C-alpha cells in the first residue's frame, strides 16, 4: 500500500474539482443503450435507418466513478469544498466494496447515467439543441442593431472554434474521463489507508476519549 501525504490529499482535492467540472458526461466511449426504458426507443431508431448510441457507457467502472462524483457534489452543496472532498473519498471507497451500501450507490449512479443517456436520446430525437441554436440565430438576425448581432455571432463562432481546436489537441473528454476514474481509485486507496491507520493507532478512540474528558470537566466546573 502506497503512503499518502499532503501531496496525495491535494491531488484528491484537484481531482474532485475536475470531477465536478466533468460530471458523468466526461466518461469516454460510446456504447449501445443498456437500460430497458430506452432499448425499445433505440431499436426503433435503428429500424428507421438512424443510429442510436448512449452518451456514456454504463459500466461497473463508470458507475463507481459516478458514485464518487455524486457524493462529492452532494458534499459540496451541503458543506463546501472540504465536505465535498470527503464525500468524494467516502463514496468512492464505499462504491468499490461488495455489500448492500455499494449496491445502492452503484444503483443510484447507474440510474443517473441511464437518465443522462435518455435525455440525450430525446435531445437527438427532437433536435432541441439545434432548434435553440436556430432560435438564437434568428433573434440575432432580427436584432435592431445589425452590427451588434453580427459581433455577437462572430464572437460565439470564435469561441466555438477555439474550444473545438483545443479539444482536438488535448482531448478534453478523454482526459477528464481518465482523471475522474484515476481520482476514484486514488480516493478509495486513501480511505483504505486512513482506516488502516485508525485501526493501528486508534485515532478515533483517542479523540472520543478526549472529547468525553473535556465534556466531563466542563460539567464539573
């Protein structure tokens, strides 16, 4: 077991931040839909001559990593960054175990991935994104200030080209997906090491004893 110190803890914190930015959509690869609700929809799309693939692979590894992301997000919303980091570490560790808690966590994260895939399917079916983009373009075309509309469109186009070029060079989705999976593994190892150290040095027992002692002194005074 590798030794963990300040550098590894900082790495977990950075990976949590990246995970929150990436969310479940960062995982790499496309695969056929696996959830029952969307299978029929996918088959119908295939029979009509169009391909239907999932936005995110629903695999054991992705489910475990997503559980860590969801735990981190929940902790971040409830108590801030460090609670989020603790939530990421805890859920990444628990999701890797083979027990009832792990089953529940992986079930929730799998359902989240399947819901994400279904929303993506609906978006493709009804072309929501394209329609929104067309509506924005139409609004800009009808803008009272042609110069302003042209400037906004040009700026949006430049930003889009820059992001697309950066993604081709760096591979944003692939890179973030790998970092989230690696972060989940690192968080699980960190939690395991903390548990081992606690069992060896009885840190929580000592803390509890100290707290009880302080409470007793305050009551007596």
